[in-house]
C-alpha cells in the first residue's frame, strides 16, 4: 500500500509566478505564509534550491556549539532540520486528479507519484519538495542499487530504506554463520536485502518479516527478481513468528527518537522500543546452538542518547549472552564533514554486528 498523498491545506496562501525572489519567499515563509506556484516548473525548482541555501546559510554556528553536550547538540540539530523541512514544504504546486501537473515545462509526474502515493482523485496543493522526492526515488528505483553478493540490482520502493550505507551488509557477508544453520529469520526485512544475502550464503530457508505493506511488496518483488522466491518466505508479521530459528537477524532503527515522517521510521525508534523488543523476545525463538545477530550503529551512544552498556544490559535481561561482536567504520561522507553539527560524534561512530546466544 503506497503512502497517503501529501496534500496540504495551507495557511496564508499567496500566489507566486516567475521572478518571485528567494529572499521574499524566505521572509514570507518565516511569517507563516505559503506560496502557491503558478509559473514555470523549472523556476520553481530553482526557487526551492535557493531557499534551501538561504536556510542553511542562516543556521550559523552558535558560540556554545563547541562545548555543548552531544545530546543537546543533537536536539538542536533535529530542531533545525525540522524547521528547514517545514519552511521548504511551504512552496506548493497545484496538482490535478491522477497527479497531473499543468505548470509550464512541467514533466509527467504521474508514474512516479502513483508509485509513491495513494491515488489522487481531486485537485490538490502538494509541496514541490515532496514531488521532487518522489520523482528522484522513482528514478533510483528504476535504476536499482548494485549490491555485492546479489546477481541483480536492488530496486527499492519509495518509503523503504535503501541500503546506500552498505557497510552493515559487509558485516552480514563476512560474519561466520552458526554451524549447521538451515533456517533463518530476518526481522523487519525492508527491501529484503539481508534475507537475500543470507540465502546467497547458503541458508536453505529464510523467513523475512515486516509490518509495513510497502516494505513487504518491495521485498517480494526483489526476492523474485533475484531468483530466490523458493527459499525466502515474505511474511506480514507484527512480532516474532511462532517458530525457532538457527539464526535471527535484526537491523533496527539506530537512533532513539520520534520519526517525523514515514521515511524516518528506518532511522528513529522512540525510546529504543524495537531494539528492546528484539533483545527481550529473542531467546525463546532461538533453536539449540542458534544465534541472534543485531546490526547497529553506535552513534546513539556517542550522542548520549543511549547508555554505553544498555544493549548488554537489555540482552542479559532477555536471557542472552554476547559471544562476539564485529565492527566496521562507516563510509558515508558526513564522517569527514567537519562543518556538520554532529561531526564529533560521527567521527567516532562504528557499525557493529552483535552475536548473541542463550545464556
């Protein structure tokens, strides 16, 4: 099931045409207004890009940034990002039924929007930023993402986490499998990439579960394309299936916090609920000599959002013991960006694969 159409009922709407300046738009947005664009499509895109630059430029470093505790720096960063998104989403375009866009020089957005959102049967105002995101995601979906160990590219649906940060997949490929492992479970499968890598490594049967219909459709499509449909069972499931497994793998959202959009649910986990649930429910579903694998960034610990020994404590409470862990350094560009508000924490970050057995 696609996401709801991102229609809005704007406050203080004002019609804008070609030549409307970014400074005027920024001032109007800061006062709570919205712009309904009726000019050239490409000029609207240019205005949005200019607005983003002005917003980022006005977020000047504060005198206390260098000495601010990491948790406070993260909260300030989240507030700034939320405000940025709110302002940019005030540039609206009129969209007709079936996602028709009548602006001058506008492309056909219908196919991309139908892939991302529920059908639209009426005239509506939609943030241009949302439309551009859907179009970009659709182009990436058609192109696909090459994954080491898979014969075909991975095609990821809008609203499903794309494995562009591939270091955690290196851990999946390299970590020794439990001896004699035949039956595995991939909890929260998303695109299905972990389940497919496990099958490619020789696991005979993999259950891939998720509670997101978009993710389930995405995983099923990719598994079929890779020729693995006979070995991977895609299941709609809120919790653990009523089975035991030789290997259970989970790559939950790695930052405690409230997601502000459907796309953020892959990153933010309120009060680490999914992480705790995985660790506290794992033991009863492990077969004798079975293992649980948890793949997590430790960025939350460096930001002060989670205690350094929290995972070990939650695992012990769930009747588990840590047998080993394997670490890898992230390769994403922000680890090298010294202007990033969270650089000090990102510079220390590792992605870790924890290995658990029943205590």
